[in-house]
C-alpha cells in the first residue's frame, strides 16, 4: 500500500510525481483522460523520445500530441511503468488555472491498482484490490472501462420523469455533472422557464463553451443529490463521445465522497463524507477570468450579472480583490470567494492604462 499527499484546489486534484528520475513535477489526476500526458516543454527537457502526430479530442476542442517512449511515474512508495503516454503543450491549462501544470496522470495510471481519493484529508492511496475493505457506509457502483471509467447515472427532468445515461467518471473536471448537448436536448432535462447561463470551463486545447443549468435530482446508485448544477457542453469537439455517452461526472460531485476506483474488478466505491449535504454552488460574480502574470484577466461577463452591473468588461485586468493583490490569490481561494452569496466584492482593475475601483454584491445566478 502506498499513501501520498494530494492538493485539491478549486476541485482539481494536484499531485507531485517524478517521471523516470526527474525532479518532482506538478501533475493533476484525470480519470477522464485515457493516457498520461507530459507537457511538451518538460518532455523535451527530460530528453523523452517522442514520435508521430496524434489528434487528441477533449474539452475545448482537438489538439495534436506525440507518443512517448515507455516511462515510469514515481510517487512516494510507488513506481508505475506506463506505456502509451503522450506529450502535448499544456500551456492552455496553465493559463486557465494559473498553475504550473507539467503533466496529467491519466486513467492508465489509475488502473495500476485499487486507487482511493480522500478529498477531505487530501491524500491518495494505492493498494491491491484484495487489500481494499469498503467502509460500512460505502455503496458500490459497477463501472465499465473503455480507456476511462463509465458508470450509470439517473437524472430527474423538470417534468418529474427519470432518465438514465452512461457517464464518464472524470476526476479531471471541476464541475458536478457535464451533459453532452445531444443527451440534454433529447431528454428535455429542463423546462422552458428554467434559468440557463452561458459559461466556460477549462480544456486541454482551449476553454470550452457551456450552458449552466440546475437539475432537480441526480441519483448516483442509491444516493440522491438535489438541486445539482450541471454544465451542458456546446463544443463540437465532444461529438465523438456523444454517440454513446450522456456526459461526465466531475469533482464537484465526487468530492462529497471517499472515492475508490477498482478497475480490475470494474467497481467504483463511494462512501459519503461530511460534504455530502453541501449545496451545489457556481460562480456568483458572472465574471470569467484566467490567471495571468500580473493578475486576473477578464475573459467574459454574463449579462445582467453583478459583474456586468458594476461595469466589469472583457479585457479588464483585475489587480486587487478585496484589498489583496490578485497575484497573492491561488485558484482555490478565488473560486471559494466568488461563491459566497451576499458577499460584497471590490475589484481594482486596470483598463486602458487607468486604475478603476468596482464593487458589487455576489448573488446566485442559477
């Protein structure tokens, strides 16, 4: 058994790994990615041999990648030989998260053992399947492995009917549920008067365009979750997966459980933790930002949102947030702050060479 620390920041699971004999590198854990990726700059610096040119489809569209020679990923107490790893530029992910992401630990790594993610104590445990003992409150879901883990999920529509779908269990996404456009439209999951927001989320190529909605009820096995936020993917790049899949289940839902993947036995164990009853919240500012070297760069602003009413504009550079330099914020602090209903937020922005102060009160948009 190997136990290692992780860092959960804004619903993304980060972990330090070594590639072969390298120094520690910052990767994130992504069960929705079939292969492990090493950033192209890092792969070149480490002298990893790469060849070919492969199209990689994912959130935000397609990108090109090259196949890497077999390598070994090393973590405390664990050395995992991996074949079929890839390399591509992860600059888009670094820009979107403000984090120096150097690689992605994919589903090929997770399948190396029975792997448990403890979101509360921020640790990852890897053990043989025969050594794992489920907790007394755990439920087990059957999963199918098609490069990535797939599970069944039940959703209640606005009309009160229940629809079922196959969802990818994706630890690389920060949302609760992501619905593919085809499944969303075919099943009429929301009513004509339900509120819908246009949003964006991170992807390996570029930020992806989405709708944000609320689902009355989601059933994951026997566990019922109410008023769940869900993104609806509008990206054409997702079409290849949409023929079979209804969408993905992400960390905003998974973090409410002690999660154990057992690829060998095709099982997913979920043990509720103290966050089970947390309400599902989304950004309440209406301001979508990426993290740059001098501060947060505004990418888009939702119309009629608190940010829009305060005259925040795309292209604004946010230098300070509530009296603190934005360069001192990490991704987790920013995400948490902008989900506090009723909180007053003050931005100091730079626009056309001038500094302006903008204040507004956060409120639920969905």
